[in-house]
C-alpha cells in the first residue's frame, strides 16, 4: 500500500495568531505536517489578532516559533504561506476584510474552497466569532468549512449549551472540532487498539470479568502561576469535566459498528447517555474533594498560602469519584476517577482491574491469587503492564502475580506526533474520532454541575492532604467501601 501522504488543500483562518498557543503548539505542529508532505503548495494560513503586524513581521514570528525544528530552507518556504491582518473579533465590520482575504488566497493557492476556522482566542469570543463567520459570509460554497474550537467549552451546562447554539448557527456538529488534547495523545489512542484489536481483551471487557476501572490524572506541580484562573475552576472543571471524561468515553463505550468517527461517537454517546447523574446525596456518597496542605519540604506551601490564592479559598485541587453506567456491559462496575495537583508523581494512567479467579488451587494457595490488572500508562511514559497470576517457584503448588510490561521505545517516542499535529491532521481530513462530541460534553457538564453545586454550597467536606502524597485518605475510603483499592499509589 502507498503510504505517501496525500497533499491537503486548504486555507486556515487563525483567530489569535500572535498568542501563546499559536506560537508554542500550532505553528510547530503545522510545520511537522509540512515536513511530512501533508501540506505542500496549496495551503495558506491567515493569522489575525489585535496587534498591528504586516506579513513580513508575522512570518518572522512563525519562523522564530519553529526555528529549531528544521533547516533554514524548509522554515523559510513554510513561513511564506503565512499572511496576517489586524482584526478585532468583536467588531462585526472588521470581518469583511477576512472574507476578501479568504477569497484572494483561495484563488492564489488553489485551495479548492476548503476552509478551517481555528479559534485560538479567549473562550468568551468563541460564540461571537462562529456567528460572525456565518453572518458575514466567510464560509465557502464549494469546499468544506470546519471550525476548530479551543477549550474550555463553557463553564457549566448552561454556558456550554449557549455556546453550542451559537456554533450551531453556522456549523453542524460534524463540522465542529472541539479540542481536547488528551484525545490526541498516543497512548489514549492506544486504548481502542488494545481493546478492539485483541479478542481476549475485547471479549472480557464487561461486568463478568472486570471488577472496576480506574483513571488517574496526577500532577506533581502545584498551582504555579495559574492561580487566578485555577481558583475559579478547580480540579473538577480543569481536569474531570473534559480530559477525564474523554478518556472514560473510550473505556466505557459500546463496541462501535465500525471505526468511523460517526460510529465511534454513537458508541461513546450510547454509554454517556447511561451515566448515572447524582443528586446531592449521590455527590456526597460518590465524590471526594480535596485541597493540598503543606508538604515536608519548605517550598511545598499549602494551596491557601500560594500567591494570588485567597487564604480562605475552598477550591478543589483534588477530586476523586465513582462513575456508574447503567448499561448491560457495566452494571455494578465502578469507574473510579481521580486527579489532583501536588501529588507524589506526575502520572496519567488507566488501570483495568479484573475479577479474581474463583478456582481453588488447594491448601497451599489460600489467598495467593491476585486480581489481574491491565494498566495503560499514558504520561509521562507510555507503557502497557499486565499483572497475571502464574506459578511461584516452590515445591508446593502456589501462585504468584508477575508483571508483563511493554514500553514505548525511544524511537517510537521520537516519531510520536504532538497531539496538536494529529488534531490538525484529523480535522483537515474531516475525521472527528478524536474530538469531543456535543452529546458527551453536554452530559459531562450535567454530571459535573451537580458536584459543583453541592461543593459551592459547602455541603460536602473539603479534605486536606499533605503535598507530595496521593491525596486525602477519604479517597482511599471511597474505594474501600466496596472492597476496592487504588492500584497506583504514587
Ligand atoms: P493568548 O492570550 O496568548 O493569545 C490570545 C490571542 O487572542 C492573541 O493573539 C490576541 O491578540 C488575540 N486577541 C485577544 N483579543 C482579541 C480581539 N478582541 N480580537 C482579535 N484578537 C484578539 O492566549 P493563548 O494562551 O494562546 O490561548 C488561546 C486559546 O487556547 C484560549 O481559548 C485558551 O483557553 C486555549 N488554550 C491555550 C493553551 C496554552 O497552552 N496556551 C492550552 C489549552 C488551551
């Protein structure tokens, strides 16, 4: 089979072309697609922002952001595809010049009317921009029109729904690519490969064999310089509503009819629609909120001692909880999720805990059998571990648990595309498999809103945990209630 990349033709209109994300992530990712041959002659980027720049200055900014990633000739020819116009997204009159530029460069680059609108500006502008794209006639009639939306997507169900309505004014859901960069991570994309690519795993991916599933997104760092934003969001909105839910989607989904984005979304949504949404009592019984206290090192200050954090803040820097899906597949199987700052290690992982074998090996083996665990480590290293029962080296017959382990090689790590490169690639190919779908996002907000409300009204305790540990003991108790325990202990 010919694996040569097919050249993609398009004009990318980038709102926020001078921003941090554009410089750190978007330009390097586009450059990688250029070096690999997905982007060649027939693409252009129109950058817009408030700053008054000309094409030369903008191209200089682009060159600087990718300078270390390629030879001078490549960098120069890539940057020559970038054009700039000063633009205020809040001024409707200002959009007509974007329309003219889109038409001009479409002709010049023979982009066949394909357009991607990328909103890399503050989220409060997303709705307004999407409406203006439609009302000011920026969409093309003869190619595709796609919208890439940065996160966060709303701050509650109400605000997310309002935003969705604004986006829907011009774009249908299969034209909207909501970014969640966790979905672009190599090891997250490995989940469906492991699950559906191995009949022995696929066939046992249900309540008959699985005892519980655990998703951990642990951060070692504290709030750092993001206190202003973080203190209004907390771990629940910053990590659970979006990234954790998207990972859970791959785990909880039904088997899709095919591996197309349409079928994948349908299968995920079928599971999400059966997620049990808790009332206040349910939140209290199934979720734990925590906040980091001091650590043993002098620099490990308590959250409330961090710069720009009010000393009486009750913000959650840690969340652990139990999700329940009311489906045939998952009846009675808890999905435990947890995330937190200032934990003992940075680690993103999934642990699938299988049921213990009921087989009786005889008198010398009482209590020796373990629950087999399949672990998918996502960050900072990609690894798959499978702990299995085997025979111990003893005269009597006894079993012991041994670990099979495979790790992403240095070579594969080097070849791994940045999530943004993959997301651009997929959006340019119209593949929405690795983007958040509105049905899932709306359910995650309904679920999270209930927790936020209970906590905002201070109806559940705020547990303090020592910095550089794996969180409050209440999170251990949550699992112990049903005879479970966290597999990853830091
Ligand atoms: P930034 O503040 O660095 O850049 C914002 C850009 O918007 C600038 O180019 C600015 O000129 C432009 N802008 C601001 N007001 C404007 C206006 N009225 N009209 C036109 N342009 C205007 O922000 P950022 O960090 O690049 O973030 C961009 C988006 O990406 C945000 O939605 C953010 O939530 C999201 N995001 C960023 C990161 C990151 O690592 N920076 C990570 C995840 C998500």
